[in-house]
C-alpha cells in the first residue's frame, strides 16, 4: 500500500501547474508545451510557444515533431476536461517524459499569464480568485 508521501511524490512527477510552467518558460527551461485541444479552441488562444497537437494525433505525429528525450507538458481547456490526461497517456505510451498541466488553459488565463492568438501575445485580467495582481511581475 502506498503512503501519503509516496502518493504525492508520484503525483508531482506527472502533474504541473500554470505557475510552474510559466516559471520554467521564464527561466529558459527546455520544455515542450503541447495544446491537445480542438482547432477551434487553439484559435481562441493558447500558451505562447505551445505546439498544437490534438490528443488523437499524438501517436501519428509526436515522434516526427518532438524529440523523444524532450520534457513534455500537455494541457487541455480546464479541470473539467480530460483531454490533457488522454494526451499525456499517448505521450507516455511513446516513452516521453510527460506531465499534465492541471487547471489547463482556463487557469493559465485566470492567473494572468500571457496568451497567444492570431493577434499576437497579450494578457487578460487576473482573476482575483486564482491570482494576486499585486505580486505578479509583468514583462
């Protein structure tokens, strides 16, 4: 039987969140961020620098487009969407080191991180329930 320490250590091996992904990007950490949502969702906005690969395409595209030794983070829309888990599973089947960004794109936006769309990169207001505007640094 797994104890609490083992459980949470294992959980953190396979999950990350928006603030950790943003911090890794700012630090220049080699990380491939993959948006596994639909074309329509991708067009509405995405994590800057993310690759768009619907979870159903990963088995066919990943090894051709992403180095097999890359550290991959996948995300979908929100905690109410399991496409991120489906995408993470597909990457894991191919042998990738992969984590799911919990909270998905919804929390990326709500926490005030940059959003990329056809107009470029911009920010939306920080949701006071998820972020503290006074402590966020903005480039």
